[in-house]
């Protein structure tokens, strides 16, 4: 066998031998291409799947089995459901940021409407290297424009997400796109090719040579020659996808009895789409590549089967409704062509005209080798845990430090990003971006949904299991701060090369940590994706298990924002105000002071659950007027963001910050919220509730006036606003 | 009862929001696909926001040649009411139904945010809106920077055809309240006959307090009153 071909599809010699054994013969080039794509890390999850059994995946409201469909579905009650998923598009974005990010958005949208649901919200979890580097700036600008370019054009609002900066992402940015769709439970579609004799209908864009080996490219490290992989990046056409979306949603809502399955074409194109659909149904497929409409001449069967041209879907209509389905797509001015049919022989058969060019049991490409992780705990973790944080002298001028943090790339306002995204189209966005989670109402239903993404990768790096639990807990805190109940999780596991024992350790521990927190919080993992091999010649990325979370609000009209009202009383929930030095572990403040991240992250998940339950109970009792979770930058930043959101100062000059002022103000201890309430009576109720549940708290002060006075800090709201709102502009302009 | 025809081009996405907002205040709505071209005389024709035909060329440049725009032209010529919002405004300018053009935002970036609009002009769309109250209505566009030559701008002013100007929340029209670089802070204009309005902001999004503002309804209510 041609070794170069194996390299192209990232198949090892051993894997090739395994394939020969399974086939009982030498495969031809097309067969190697097909199997190589489906056995790639991106499609086959060969290093990550062996860990997935740890995830809790079941719950009363979960309608799908994790991993079996394109996205996870949640029952919202009254006959409605929500589906959601997050997926990475990291490597394409590293070499062609605009199209890489745009097609990431396009891809996740297709996963949602493939299930027959209408996409109503997009979110993006992004990571870049520091903005003082020209290439990172280029990647940042390209990715942000690409996300906007696709989402704005297709008319699905981008309502949330997050962005963090760290030098480990230089040259290997992370672009994780999440989409949420809603619809009636009875319209949920499956991506299954059942009913032998049913036709396979390819709809949407013509097939070109773009994106060939995209799945493979996503499964290897980026090297100096990565630029040469630019042809593996696809080009998006959001206009065509808008038409596909409308046609598919109409098909699901009005004629779902016409079809047996609907599947998107993503990584590995027609190959993965058709084979996975057959695998789900226990059938076979027979495709004639000459029937696939092309945008380029003289394409080989190999190129047609492995093209990742965007905006294509595979519809499996019942044969008696083929004409109806074709007519529906034509009405939306979309091309639809029969390219083959479902068989009962459990084989994948690819023809070029009359000639069979590939044939094998469906069970072979869908049975990738699985590698159990060979893990080793990096020895430096213990050193970092034992780092004495008290070498940092206590803060001298906390006002200046607060202004610095407000302008810090990891904390400063994201408005300059989200105002480039249409976040309001579809008339559902009740809580806009800029707070903890976005809340969307559902027309005709009292319940709404809250959505967020989160991951503090620095904490994951310090202690992968605890840090990953914290990522889940913080996502849940974002949801709870809007008055919504956390319900389910999707994740995007972004790691380096899993063949390295230290990375395998991070990956394994992260899965365990996510599982720990999801069990405690009652939020099963319903969908997800793994993106491994995020490495460049200078090193691997911080381990970044991005968490996407969906919450349900019992009444979207009663959602909380982070903005208190005039004279509201602000209370810290979950901890005493005075914190010890350990609270600076992994914090933004300490990282700046030390020049590296150190300390031992900690979370008590039982306590976390108790605190979150208190917030929801207090909201239900109508005692809260605002809530915000405390994360990067500590309570000083949380209170600052609340003050800026409300354009109100803070009267809390009298608080006692204890022996370490920096730890109390800028420390990042977990399980903390700031809440606002509007009367002494409500405060008394809240105090009683808190005492009864043994939750620590500390009354901070009052939202009022134009000065922000917090212990030793005394700043004007306008000078804080300037730092906060100009932060990203300043970094990009420098 | 007042009726509205909401036009849908391939790539339109505000058709649903316009339908929602109009139905909420009791206006009967039908959707009209871009291949149709006839409207009832008393229908309000709505050209909603979106990216008609993908807008890969200049915004609205292709839509002007569609069958439905022929219908809109003849509807407008007969005095029928037409409102173009966002992409609809761009299409009306491209079709020559309104003067001027919408070019790239001065920031060269897409902008989605709240704006405040000071109403003017004695048209059926604005006649019942108090002129000393700035309406809170969001924008969402990359090419909303209104441009026309000085003569046209002067004419629009003389003929009282500037329907909305971007202002501060307090109603001050100045450079800092201009989100996209539009000439003379123009957010919306009216044709010579007073029956065609084009505006970049999205009144259909400011239709409920739950979404942050219901000021957009004032345009529909103004039309409704006109019809009573």
C-alpha cells in the first residue's frame, strides 16, 4: 500500500493492517480514503470515546441517547423540546479564520435542523493567543467576522459565548460553536437510513473539491506547513444554508411522514453522512457517484466521496414520497438529486456508473480502533499547587488594580464583539449578551431557555479533574444567575495530542471532572465533540473542555439580569467577604503578579449545589432583583460589572477585607454569587433562608450614586466604564 | 381591518418578526414569495430585513430585478403604502423608489445595538408619533450608512421627508448618536408621494417590553389610526 496515501488520511500502519484483516483483502485507494476518514479522531473519537462511559447521560427530560443523533434533545414540557450541541472548528480557523469560523457556524446549524428543529440561538466559545501579536489579532478579527458573517446572514441570533486569551493558543485558536434549536417533540427527526429501497436524496450545494481531508486535517497537529492545508478549509454560503434550513424545518413541521431520515453532511462529507445513517438503521447503502451534482469537472470517486463542500444534506424519503420531497426543495429553489438508495445487505457500495469502485460491510468504517489512554500525571502540577502565593505582597492601590483588571483581555467588556453579531433576530432574546447567560423566550410557551458556555482553562491546567468540575459549576452558576434551572450539558473537549501521556491524563481527568459535577448538578451530558491534536511547534494548548449548558426558565418574563436598581442592597452569597491567600489560586490577579498561574483549585460540589438551589429558591420567592456569579477578577469585578450594567455606583466603603485585601477583592474562590434585593424586609427573609441552609454570606452595601466605593476602592463609574468598554479596542489598536 | 403583505425573498429573515409584530397589534398578515407580483390596493407592503439572494453583490442590488419589486413599484405608483426595513430600505433605494444609497457602516463593521430615533415628517407612518420623544429601536446591519448628494439631502429636508434621525436617548441629534455615519443622521426617509418609507432600524424588534422596547409599534399604530 502507498504509504503516502496512509499519511494523507492519518492512518497508521497498524490501523491499515487491522483494516486488511477486517476486509480479508487489500483495500483500494477509495476504500482507504473512506475508512481513514471515519477512523480519524475527528469522526471516530478513537482516543476519547473509551472515556465517554463516565459521563452521566440520562435524565427524566432527556429525549435522545447521547452520541446516537446529531445533537441532544431535552423535553421542555407542553409538547416542546430543545436540541443543542457544540462543535469545534479549530484547525480550519487557524489557517483561514474567516471561513473556518463561518463554516463552523454553518456546520453546527445543520446538526440542529437535521433533527427537524428550528435553530434559535448560536453561541461561541473562543480562545486566542495574546492580542499583542499580529497573527493573533488577524485570527481574532477573522474569526469574529466569520461568525458574524455567517450568523448575521442566515438570521439566527448569536446570543452568547466567551473569549479568553492565553499564549498557549497562539497559532492554534479554539473556535467552538454551539447551536440551540426548538420545536415540537413529534417533529424530532432521526438521521437514519431505514427502509431498503428508499432513495438517498442529496440536497443543497453542488459538490466540489473543497475540504477534502478536512476530517483528517482536524486530527493531526498543526505544523510549519499547515498553511498548505488551506484547500482543506471549506467556503461557506450562508444564503444557501438559509434556504436549506427553511426547507428542512418545513419538511419536519409539516411533512415528517414523507421521510425516514435527515442527516447533515459535515466532516468527511457524503462518506460519513451516508455510512452513519446506514449504521443507525442497520441497513446498507448503494451510491453512484456519477449522480452527485458537481461544481468542478473530472472529479474522481475519491474526491466526490470525501469532499466537505458545505450546505449539503442527505434526505432519505419514503420512496412513495420522493417526488413530494423533491418538489418541496425545488420550491425553496434548492437542487435535489437521487444519488443512490438504501439496501438490506448491510454493506456500503459505491459505484461509478456501472462499475463498483468500493464495497465493504458498514460495520468496518463504523468500528474504528479504540485506544485506551496511556496517562501520566505531569509532575509540575504538585509544584504549582505548592507554590507559596504569599510571595505576592498584598495590594497597595486596589483602585488601580481594579481598573487594570477591567481593561484586562480576559475580563474586559465583550461588547465590541457581540455588537458585531445580530443577537436579536427572531424576537426571542429576553436577556441580551453582556451578563451571565442569555435568556430566550419561546413564543407560545411560558417557559424560556437560558444558554451559556464556560471554561476557565487555567484551572483545568492546574488540576484537570477539579478545574473541569469548576467549568461545569460555573456554567451552571451563569444559568442560575438568570433565575433558570441548569438542565443539560454539551461539551467540546479541546486538548493537545492524546498520544502524549500528560495530555491523555488531562483528557481523562477532565472527563471525570465533568462527570463529577454533572452528576451532582443533575445535568447530563447529551452531546459533544472532541478536538484533539491542538498543538503547534511551540507547544500544546491549555486543556480546554468547553462546557455549553442549557437551562430552563419557568417564566422567561421573570428572568434576572446582573443590573441592580437604585438603592438595592447587594449581598455576597456563598462565602465570607474576607478571604485567605488560597483564594488567589489560579486567579487572573495572581497570574499577573506572578507571571504564571499557580495554586490549587478547589470546589465543594455539594456546597455549590446548595448555593445554587438557594439562588433559585430566593428567585422563586421573588426576593431578588439582580444576580451575578463571581468568577475571573473576584467580587470586585463582579460588583464592578453590576455597577456598570446599572450605571449606578456602590456604597460599600465600610466592608472589612480581612488580612489579605487582594484575596478578598480579587480572589476567585468558587460557589459565590452577588445578589441584589430591594428592601430590608427581603433582606431579613434572605438572611433567614441563608442561615437555615448554612450558607455563608456577607452584606456588601447599596447600589447608589456615581462613585464605586468598595472597601479601600473609590472610583468614579465613568473612569471604570472607560477601562471596561475600551479594553479590547485598546488591545486591538495597539 | 388593516392588512399587510410581508414580502419574502430567498434570504429574508425578518419576515417572521414583522409578521409577529403586526399580528400582535391586530393587523392581518400574508406572506408574499418573491416570484409573486400583485398586491391588493389597501395592503401595507412590508419589505423586511435579511440578505435577499445572499446580498453577495451590493445589498439589494439583485432584489431590484425580482418580479415582486415590479409589483411593489406599481403598488407605490398607485399610492399604496410600502415600508422597507433594513434590507427592505436598501432594496427601495436600489430600485429607485427612494433616493440615495446605503453604504458600508463608517466603522466597517456590522452593528447590532439599540438606537434612538427622533421622528419627523408628516407622513402616514409617523403622523401620530410625538415628535419630542426619541423612539428606542435597534439596528442590525453592516451597510446602513445613508448617503445622498447635498442637493438630495437639502431637498429631503425642505420637503419634510426625513422620517427618522438617529439621536441620543434625550433626543439630541449629534455625531455621537450616529451609529453608522449616515448623512445628517438619517435613519429613515419617505418618498415624494408620502406613501413609501425606508428605514434601517427594526421597528418589528421593538414590539414588546419583554424584548426591551415597544416603541416600534408606534409606526404601525400611526398607520392604523390613519386607516380608521
